[in-house]
C-alpha cells in the first residue's frame, strides 16, 4: 500500500507537469486546443459507446450513464437517487468497505450521482493493465451484481430524510422546488430528485430492485471513455464492463413539456434576511435547433456573470443583488429557462421589477452589435480551456452520447457560435421566451 501511495504521488506530479506543458504548448502553437476525435459504436447487446483516445497522460476516465434519472421515478419520488446510491454499498461478494479499499489500493477514483435525466457512475484509473483491469472488474461488479443490503438501504434512506429536513431551512432549496413545480405541473421533471418525505419513507428495497432491473440494462446504457487506450482495448474494456448486464430495453420517451398559458406568482414566507427570486419557464431540449442562438443570446442577457445585461442593471446600476444570472438547462425534453437573484427583503419588489423590465426589453429589442461581438469573443476564446483535460472532454462526450448530439459537436461549436446574428437572437427569443407567461417564485421574509 505504501509503495502504491508513493507511486501515486510521483504520478500526480508527472500528470500535473505534463498537463501544463501540453496545454501551454498547444495554446502557444495554435491559439486553441484541437477538438478530440470521437469514435462511436454500438455493441451487439445495444450498449452505446463513445471513445476518445488520448496519449498525453497514462490515465483512463470512464463514465457509465443509464437513462434512469428522477424523471423515471413515477409515483416514487427519490427512487432513482436511492437506487443510484445503493449500488456501491455492496455487490457480488464485496461490501462497501471492501469496494472502497480495493479501489484505493489500485489508485482508482470512483464516484456516482443521480440527476433528472440520468444515473451516472465514474471511474478514473491508471491505464496500466495491472491497475485498470481489476478496477474495471470492480465497477462491473457494482453495476451488474448489486446486493442492495438492508443495513445500507436503511442508512441511505435515513440520510435522504435528514437531507430533506435540512432543505426546509434553505430558502434556495425551497425556491428551486417551488419553481420546478410551477413550470412543470404534472410532468416528471416537476419532482425533485431527492424526493419528498412521504415518498422516501414509503420506499422499499423491492422498489429499488424493480427499478434496477428495468433501467440498469445494456440497451439503456451509454459509456464514454477518454484515455490512454487503443480502440481494440476500449472494445475489450466495454465487454468486460457490461458482459453481465441484462439486455433489457431502452427507457420510453419522456412526455413533452408545455409552456404555461399564463403567468403565476408564488410567495413563500421564510425567516431569512434575503429573498430568493426565481423567474422562468420550460426552455429548450438538447439538440434543439435554436440552441446556439439562445445560448449566445443568454450569454448576453445573464449568462456571462458580471458582464451580463441583467448584472449591469440589477447589480452595477442599482446595487440590488450581489449576483444575477439567467440559464438555459437543456435536458432530454425542455429543461428550464431560469433567471435568479437574491436581494434584501426590503428591495424585493424593486429587484423583481428591474429583472422583468430588463427581460422584456431584451426579448423585444434584442442585444446590441457590441454586446454580440463581445459575447462571441468571450465564448470562443474560452473554448480551449473547456476541453483541456480528460475529465472535461469526458463530460462533453457523455452529453453527446446520451443526448444523441452530432459527433462533430465540439469541432463545430465555435463555428455555430460565430454564425449567430442579431436578427436570429431577436427572432428566437420572441418565438421561444414569453415573459408574460412566466412563473415567479419568491422565498423570503417580510420587509
């Protein structure tokens, strides 16, 4: 174990130095880092694989994604999250401690997470077969032979319930939950991934087993691999990783979302010194033809931090909020378009008025040419840093694979950004964004 730790320490220094050298040389030589080449195939059992070979570092990053997020919870909010959490708590002949110790001995890093659209499992390992192969064996066991041990089930369930209690004290969490319910109604996206107390309390171990058997199957799996591997080794790794998964079927399509036909306002009293304000509507899905137009436009409106239109009006001119943001969060179907800020209780009405006025003006008139030029420069200028590491590349590759985006998405990203015009932004925002129909949520104390 000590020798392994010494080796990892030296390895870490080498990785850092090689990463810096590679990044600096690339930026100096070309001004950008070349977009990675994404290879794609589908196995005979229906596993979709996306692979990028990189030789700069002796590591491999793997992300396994199942279409098994909270949108699949049905009548059991919190089910996807609890299922995701239980897999590494015991699998095959290994308990949670044994899994952690074996991965630690191999110098491998593992983590898992659950979201509205997906359930995610990540592993990073040295590419040396002596470390990589046993690490993949452990991950394969976690994914294909979970035990859902009773003690871990009870512990994780209680942890979720404690988390739900804590959220009652957070005005931000209350606002987020109220916002999703306001814009999505009865759609699966309206439920929070963490569930609710009644639902979580009612979950049984059999609920998890049934959920796992339905969604954790080969045909419902997307694997992204980025690292120091050949194509043939990557293919072998995928077989090793998924060989014991059941074939199953892909998850059904989610229902489409609808923009509310009228505005709504929900106020929640909370003993806080600041009010949390969220305004928005369902926005766009991944692969939406308006994505780049709305993305660039929103960068100007509220997506670029302190340089945005909203920040200038709300923070710089009036000092009403430390930060104001607007975001499009595209998902399997229309994810939320959301504007958010926090302000003193006494300035809630003024801040909301400025927010709405700024949005109305942007939708009706669009940005200026100066704003558009600055946004394009900022977005394209920072693109190289977005793909400057294996981990960052894997994040993009996983999104491309899971949502079925074009394989040349990264190659054409800057081109699409540069092609956006003022008229396109004006037209798209008028057609897709409806200030008069948006939901508004305010959580805070009285002034």
